[in-house]
């Protein structure tokens, strides 16, 4: 089944403890992206990647890192999480630049930083 | 980026057509209209998109006015599982960020 998977789905952590949220897609998609969703602010793009080893900042990249070493994986790294990074996170992918706006989203990761 | 305006909420009866409007009066020639929906904190789901012609797929139909200043998403036979927030998004396919900009959307409630 074609899908985008994220792990973990739920995470409660403490301030400053490094964490990684994994994202994997099995559709051979070139484009991948991370969003966060907060009440009243909608979804905002954190980082995106056009292809392997090509990443760029979105609208809210501060406090986050990403890497794209393989086409299928696009992990989101929080080196030193803070409470303002408590949010619902979504990974998304699309086949190519030409269809970049037809994005498949993962199920979401609900992160709480205390 | 062209701004979109959608009603905050709508409802319809199960089995009836749901017609969700979107105003995008400042849309430019390179911008497409995309529709997504989000069912209660699940990942958004792509529905359909179009430039100027009407489009139909297995999920919905998209009607775009001739002047392209507004569009309507039609779910022909709404079911309870169609209850969700529906987002109308206008994007320029030449924009290299490829980010989706989600507004407030329309919360559709399908009544039994």
C-alpha cells in the first residue's frame, strides 16, 4: 500500500532532550516536506527537500534540522526541544516537482515538550 | 500568493451533494486551485485540482468559474465519513518552495 509513515505517533519529552521523528515513503517520491500544525495558525512548512541531499528551509525552520540521505526517508531532528515546539507534525511527499502540490501526508506525530 | 475565502462552516444531509465554495478573486494566470481535506487531526488528503477547466475524479468535482475568481468543490453523494475541514488552496506551480498554504478552511458536517 502506498503510504507515508511517521514514527513515533505520540511523544512526550522534556526540554533539551534531543529527538528524531522519522518519515518514510514507499512511493519513490522526489519531493518531501515537514509541516507543523498549531491551533489558530494552520499548517506551516518547516523544511522541504527536492531530492536526495537537497533540502531547504520553509517558513518556520528555527530549532529543527533535517536530512535526506535516501530518497525514501526524511527525518526531522529537534536538537534541543523547547515547549514552543509542542505541536502536531506532518510529513508529506509528492512524486516530482511537476506534481509537487499533490502531496501525500503521513498520519501525524503529536509532540509534547514539557 | 492569491488569497482564498471560504465559509467557516457548512452542513449537508447524508446522501445529498455537498457544494463547498471558494473565492479567489486575485488569482493570477499561473495559479492552480487545489482542494484538500483534513479529517479530525489526521494528515490532510489531496482531493482535486484545476486551472480553468472543470475537473472530476473519483472523489469529487471541481467547478471553476470562467473568470477564475471562484470555484466550487462538489461531493456528489456526501457520507458521514466526508465530515472534515476542507481547504481551498491557490498555488503558483512556478513557485519553487512548493509549500501548501492552508487557510482556515470550511468545516463540513454531514448529518445522518
